[in-house]
């Protein structure tokens, strides 16, 4: 594995047990996250992007399980780490920022307690005083006055809380921060400030960030690369410039066309036809084919490979590849 | 110290200390809230007392004919009633009762030894405290830890065991459980005493100060008495505690499970916080908020449970006192006990609110 | 940390409660220094340390009871158990011999002399009698204390004096330091029996003042009896220790008696079974006695006691003002069925208000009605025009708890027996005691009710007079008249009965009295203002290392006889 890859996900599948049967919420997905980049992961609600983010920390529980896949983080396959040792990695090496800052902080813990608890959980030898000092230092750098540390979550605004969430992710100098829809619940101005902050931090700490979002605009603003998920599958990955300039997968194309653009008055917004498929009974072949304007005969029969279509731009679409005889036989 | 004010003070001083603490440390809003609550409690106690006063007198039967039984001739009954002031016009009796409430001088009981009610209560009340405090502690320990354990092992054997336990124990009649424990540990095995608060012989050596025998034996260094008190506490405490624990197991379990699904628990887990800390630190603390409310509400039920437990174990507490005096139509005693209970429940619910505000930083008054 | 604040608050709360209640030490629980005996006892127990060894201490006997002390003032107390305690710490001029209803001299040198008109009784006091606190008892002090009975009136809420002293005694005087003279209002025949009751004991003048009723004196409570109360906690226990100044013949055999108060009879039964107490005395139900029968280490003494149960029938209220209806009821009752099905034979059917074993008791009701005799019952009913289509409608009232939890069961049987005539329709109505008893004895509200009676003094007059004189406690055989001892009889039979009873009351010759009471019981059965049902034995349950005295009657019942006097001095305990 190349040294510039921090996290390499190979053939990851995440299953959910439901009443209707087993659902592959993430289905055989591979993705590399490079050191120091901000990688945007986009897709519609329910496409499996959040499940994917959680799976990177093996945070699945209850009905969810990972039947196969490799999670190479910094040269180590996390799937081979015993579950009881995972908490040591969570928070320390990989941090996570959740979607709703209003509900992601413990209402009966002060901000200081959140921070010191996180620090001391991973570094038990740190004294209370040292932990306090680190917490103060950390939040000051995130633009929160340290006096506010004694406050409780409900006393803070949404943006402030999301900064706290970031500070929690950074408290142990995590190499990778997974931010799951961090700005969804923030208003536009706060969102912009927060994204600026995220970028600053990324530069300052040389952070690697996986930014999970459904907002293409956010991706355009802060991300280096973008990955697009559809119905539990990765459909396209590439640099933001490349993908935005020339989206290869019809789904990506549709996604980009459906984004409102203030500068260009292109009349009515594009609306993608159809509904996202049920993951309990996903369509055969390419999962996008029922909605795809360019669907071909083969699309409904065989699943395309996820491979390079232009340099480092990968896509999973029959438009760019040839059917492989063996598959034809199997599915035909 | 004159005994009349003692009981009021037993209840009053701790609340004053609690309030003082909160006043010094608490916010302006909390202070105003407490003041409002106290001011509102007074008419509540007054209304309740008045209701009890009139209900007692509407009920058929009276203390004198009840005590004298068939041997009381109408003349005897009439003269004793006059002597006790029961032949005074109702309005005069009511005025006297109000004055007793205001001055906290509860007068004498109308049956038995006709002793001052304050003296009777100062014997009975500590006995009930000695029973319900350890029983509540036991109920809470079992409830909170059992409920949390069940929640953490959700849908596993431990969980089912605790869920069955909660349902079964909640539906057991107290007297039945008490009887089974008495038969097994008292009569069959002979390990534990089945009645009373202390061994009769050792009891003669106990010098009382508080009438809470646990404390009295401790402060006088009377170790045989202390041991005996502990032995006598075991079965009643288990009986009352177990019965109370069922509800706490269920509520705690439900709340912990609900809390464990909260985003902040997922977030904390993503920060590497261990499961044990998540459950016993984060989830339990949040889940305790509704449980604390329940503790406040349980006080009345606890007192009701104490009535039966006291009867089964011949434990001379407030519960059995109230029952005895209601059936003897001891107006003065019943009025006084209800008034004291009302103040007690009001005080505890105020304390619960205050504690609530300390546990949950979101609560502001 | 907020959790610390909670800890602080809880601690403050608990500590404050403790400190505060610590100031409450003025309460009268066992506050005086422990006595030597108690300390030794505790030391012994501490050494052996097993929890249920209290009862194995050979110096202490623990008696459990469900009775509560209501009053210890002899001029006030009117409950069986109160009397028992009073009679153990005090004594009077006369007493009953243990286990019998025979009178013997106690504080008096002999049974005293009575004037020819039967109105003046003179007694001489023994020498050297002292109260437990050292005060010598002189006739002057004794007479002054007895005069409290005549003067204290309703200051005493249980008001025994107005029942047992004021109606009979005109004056009590002490002409000299050794002599006490009673002058009676009427020459009653059973006056010596009265003198043996608790109200006439010598009450300590330092405790019981002339103008005040002292229901619960502060321990130590002394009298002239073999014991004194060294500790008294009203709802928990009473401790009795030997009176150092006692000179009588009933010297305590053990160093300490503890009376333990129980709120639940079931717990009392378990306590004697587990050996936590030595004796369970009053009031175990027949069920509990059955349970304890045959239990290892436990003995049961059955005392054919004086507690009777009967129906009270209002003879001036329709339809029970009709003699035929009353006689039909009396003819329908099957007492054996009640005794066997409800009590497993542990009660005795009763055929007169005077129970067997008491002077002049007969089987008057059996003789007259030979019940159950349904044919006779029907005949009576039909004589008054009742039939199956036009039955007598009766409501029978009863208190659900006061006479034991089985009351409802035997009331059902009575209903069934009456309805077996086909011409009586019964509705049963339970009514709580405090409502029930004034309504029943008031004689205005209930047709038929159930009642129990326990004598004050073991004399037939105490089983008849109260149910005939002045309203007869609700049967209205006489109408109560203010100032009259007897009231106004409703008919000729009642008039004859009243005259006969008045004669018997003052009859000094016992043979004549027996005759008169036999006639009175026949008249009574005819009037049937009450229908006797059964009389309940008392049970004393005790550990097998406890024994009564073989020198006196009925050691198997710990020398408790039909007069239900329990003399603690006769008790002994082996290891």
C-alpha cells in the first residue's frame, strides 16, 4: 500500500439484520483515504454513507455486522484488532464529528468534563490539571473562550457545539476525522464559518478528514477529492476538480445537475427521476439502472466493476467498460 | 427543649439546612422557585388537614364508644366525650385543631394512654425512618444496578432474569413475602429474628436518644444492641426493599436502554469511551433523572408499604400507628399524622425538585 | 462535579435528622440506666451471640401479646390485659387463688367481716406492707386511694369506676391504720369478688394522685405486688422486675418478665414457634392454635375461659318484638355445627348466658328449645302468620374483625341455619367496630347483632345483669331509666326476671342464689333477648422449658384459670 494512503477500505460490506431479511447497507465497497486530504463522501439519504463512516471505526452494533472487508488504517487491518481494543483507537487515532451537535453532547456533562474524560480515557496518566490545561488550550484554538468550558451543552449555540465536537475529535490529535454531516443542522452563515475552521484545522494539524455530506456545495468548497455512493455501492471517486468538471457516472451527473447554482441561472432545477432503491431487494446489475437515462441492456443484468475511467477518477458504469464474458454467462 | 416542637424540627431543620445550601449556591430563579413552593405548600397542608378533620367526623363511630365497647353506658360515653372536648361545637373543635396545626402542638391522643401525640410520634416516626431508609437504599441499589445490568445485557439471559424478577416481585403481596422470609429464615433456619426492632432483653440495656435504634446503639457504643438492631432490620428491610425494587428495576432498565440509543452515547463511544463507562457513567446518570422523579413519587407508596411491613414484623412505626388510630377513631392522632405526612411529602417533593435541578443542568427555575 | 453536590446534600440531610432527633431524648423510652439484671442478661446474650437466643436466657421470660396497654391507673383501666399487669404489680385486700375463682385474703389478714344487713364490710390490713418505692401502706392511704374510684369520674376515659365502684360502694373509710371499712349502696352478694378485681388494688399514692388520672405513669411503676415495671415503651415492650419490698407469698421465680407487644397475631404465633418469645398469650386465633399444635418445643394450654359469643336481639323493634320470631330464631340455631365447621371443635356450645363452671350455670336454652328443631321453629313462625311465601326478613349485623377474622364464616352458618326454616330471610351486614358497637348497644338501629362478653368478676350476675338492666345492651328487655339501676321491664316475664335478679344480687346464701339464677336463666331463655352461641377457650402457648407452679391449680395452663388471671410469679424457666 502506498505510503500516502492513510486508510484503505477493501471490499467492505456492512449487513443489517431486519425483519425483512439481511440488508447490505454497505455492499463490497473499496475506498482509499489519502493522508492530509479532505475527502467528501456524498450520496442520497440512506445510501449507506453514514454506515460506511461508522464502519471505519467499527462502531456498528446490535443488528449491524461486518461479514467481510479489510480496514487498513495506517498499515494495520482494524478488522483483525480484537473488539475490546477498538476503544483505544476510537477517539485517539480516528475522531468523529456527528451530524447533530444538539444531541451529540451529553446534557449532564459540562464541556470540560467531555474533554478531560476523552483525554484521560486515552491517556490515563494525564493529571486533572494537565487535562484541564490541554482542554483550555484546545478550545481557545477553536475560538471558544476557555471560561465557557464549565458550561453545559444546552448553554451553547449549535455552531459552538459543533466546534466542541471538533475539539473532542482533535483532543487526542486524531490522524483521521470522520465528519458525518457536520453542518446539516447549522444555518448557512454558521456553516460557512465552520467549514472555514475545518479547512484551517486541516492545514494546521495536517488532518485527514472524511467529510460525509449530502451537500455538493460543501464538497465543492472544502474537499480535495470526492466519493459518490449510491445504494450501498461506491459509484465514482476522483478529485473534486475532475469530478465536478466531468462527472462520469450518470448518477454523479444527475447529482451535480440537481444542485442549485446562484451564479448560473439555468432555469428549473434538474430532478432525478425515480426513487432510491430498496436495499432489501436491490435491482440486479447496476443498481442505478432503473433511474439511469443512459441505461443499456447489460446494465440490468450485470454489475459493472469499479475501476479507473480517467487517471485517478474511478467509476462503476458500463458506459466505460466492456462486459466480461464470464459475468455474462453467470448472469445471463 | 420542649417536646412539642421536636417533630417539626426533625423535619424542619434538615430542610432549612438544605434550603440554606441551595440558597447560597443556587441561582436566583431557584430561590424564587423554592420560596413559591414553600408558600404553596402551606395552603395545601391546611386544605388537607381541614379535609381530614371533617372526613373523620363524618365517618360513623367515635373514639369513646369505640374504646369503651359494650361496657360503656350512654352516660359514661357522654361524660368522657365532654371531658375530651368532643361535645364542643364542631366549629370550636375545628378552631382548636387549626391552632394545633399552626403551633404544631398536636394535643393528646384520644385513646390508649391519652399521651401527647408528639411523644407518640417521636417514638413511632424514628422507627419508620429506620425501616424505610435502608429499605429504600436496598430498593435503589437493586433497582439501579439490576436495571442497568439488564439494560446492558439486553435480550440476554441476565436481562430476562431481571425482567421476570421485576414483574414477579412487584406483584408479590408484602405480607406474603414477609411471611415466607419469616418462616424460612426465622422459624426453619433460626438465623434471623422475625419481630420487633431489637432483642427484648438487649433492648432493656439500650439508652435511647434519637429512637433510631441503629444510631442510639452506635453513639452509646452498645455493640450487642447494635448487632441485634442490624439482625432485626434484615428481614423487614429485605421485604420492603425487594417489593419496592421491582419498579426501580423496570424504570431504570427502560431509561438506560432509551439513553443508550442517544446520539451522545454514540458520540462518546466514538471517542473511545469504554462500554462500562458509557453505561454506568453516561447513560445511568441521564437515566437517573426520571428515576429521581419516581423516588419522590414513591414516598407515598413507601409509607403505604411500611404499614404492611410494620404489621407483619410487629414494627412499631408510623404506618401501624395510623392504622390503629384510624380504626380507633383517634381524631387527634389521625389529623396530626396526616398533617405531618403532608408536610413530609411536600418537603420530599421539594427536595426532589432541588436535587433534580442539581443533577440535570438543563433544569432551571 | 454535580454528583458531589448531591452527596453533600444527602449527607447534610441525614446528619441534620440525626442531630435533631438526638435533641429529642426527652421521649420516655427506656431512658433510665439499665438495671443490673438487664445488664447481665445482655452480657449473656452477647456472649452466645446467636440471634434467637433471647428466649433461652434462664433469668428472663418473654411474653408476647397482641393486646396493647390502654391504661395502668387502677381507677381507670378496664381491659383484660391492663388488669393483668396491674394485678401483677399491685394487689388488693382479696384475690382469687391461682387457677380458681375461689377468694383468698391478700393484703387483708382474712376474708373480712360483713354486717348483718350485708352493707358494711370490714377488713384488717396485714403488717409491714410497703410499696416498691418504700412508702408504707397504711389503711388511711389505702382508703384514700380507693376513694379516687368514687370521685375521679370521667377524668378517667376508660371509666371503670362508674361501672364497678360507684354503683355499689357508698363510702370507704379507715377508722385506724389497720382497718378499712366499705359501706355499700345495696347488699350485693358478690362484693368480695369485686374486691379481687384490679380497680380495688392499692395504688401507689406517689404515682396516682387523688385528682388526676394517670394512664401511663413513667417507669419505674411501683405497687405492693410481686413485680414492678422497670421500663415501659408503650408500643414495644414492658419490663417487669421483682419488687424488693414484696412480702406476700407469690415470690417471683425469675429475674425479669418482658411483655412484648405484637401488632399481628400471626407474627406472635411465629415468634413463639421460633423461640423468640417464651409465651404467646392473647390473642391467637383458633387457626393459629391449630398450626402450633404438635410443633416441637411448644406446648398449648387451653383454658375454658369466660369469653362468650351471642346474638343480641332487639325486643322492641319489628319483627323481633314478636316472641314467636325470637323463639323461632332460638329453635333454628345449631351450635355444634358452628363449633365444628368454623372452629374445629375448639369452642364450646353455650346454652345459657352464664357459661359452665360459673355459679348456677344451667343449660336453659337447650332445655327450652332443644335446637336445632326446625319443626318447632316453623310452628312458632306460622303462629305469627309467617310462611314460605311471606317470610320474616332479618338483617343481622356483625363487626368483621373485632371478634376475630372467622366472624364472617360463622355468621354465614347462622344465616344458612335460619334460612333452613324456609320462612326466615337473612341479610348479613358487616359494620366496622367503632360504628357497630354504639349502634348495637344503643338499641335503636339493629334488629339482630352479634356480641361478645368477658366478665369483670367471676359471678353469674356479671353475665346476666348487664343484659337485662337498663336496656340490656341493646336487647331492650327493659327500657333505660335515668337514676334507676334496672330500668323499666317491657313485659311481665321481664318484670319477674328483674325482681329475681335483684334478689339474687343481694342473696348472701349461695344455695339460694343458685336456685334463683336457675329460675332466672329459664325466664331469660323464654325472653331470648340474647341467644348464647358458644364460649371461646383462651389459649396460652409456651415453650416447653417454661412451667407453671405444681402447687396451684392448672399448672398446664401456667396456672391461668377460668378467671383469666395470669400470675407471673408462678412461672419458672429451665435451661
